[in-house]
C-alpha cells in the first residue's frame, strides 16, 4: 500500500498486537501492555490519542503566545483518560451508552504572564485543531482495500 501525503499507514507486526506506524518520514510503534495481551513495544492507542491532543495543545499555545508577544517560557500538558458513568443515562438503550470517555487535561505554563494572559491561554487550549476534532461531529468511513 502506497502512502499518500499526510497519510498515516499502520502495519501489524507478525501475529502480535504490536503495530508499525509510518507518518510521512516518521516511524513509531504502538502496542498494548503485557496484561492486555501485547508486548509493550510502544504506547497503546489511547496514549497515542492523548499524545496527539497534548502536542496540538502545546503547539497552539506556543503559536498564540508568540503572535501576541507574550513572555511564555514553557508549556507542559498532562493528559489521562477514563470511562465514567453517565448519570443522565440510566435508561439508555445499550450498555455502551452508560459510559462517557473523559479526557483530563492539565496545562502548566511558565513565564511572567499576567492572570489575564494565563486565563486566555486556557481558553485557547480548547481551540487546538485536535481538540476541535475530538469534540466535533465525526465520521469515519471504512472500506476494504480491493487489492
């Protein structure tokens, strides 16, 4: 399978859960932890998802602060995900409807920023493209390669 520009190609490694990921010139590995049947050769898919959100958040804040000329010195984004019970879903049709995936994101910024600048950076974090993708309406179209 030939990669298209901006395309990510994922290929299984043998009969394991480990996956080779090719994103342009970059190569990554993904896997599941040993207790989940993997070999822990790389981060699991949810960790990669969180990494995408964290990287996009940090990049967005950096670009915004630079454009504004703000003295932002450092950014650290910590993320975790969990499934929580949806309180308003007592009578949901399926079992899957009773849980919500929650992503927890904590942002630490350093530098002599004002309280107003820090608050604005928090607001801007929700505007990063990956955040918008995760929160927006999604459609995944899947087809089988005829080859």
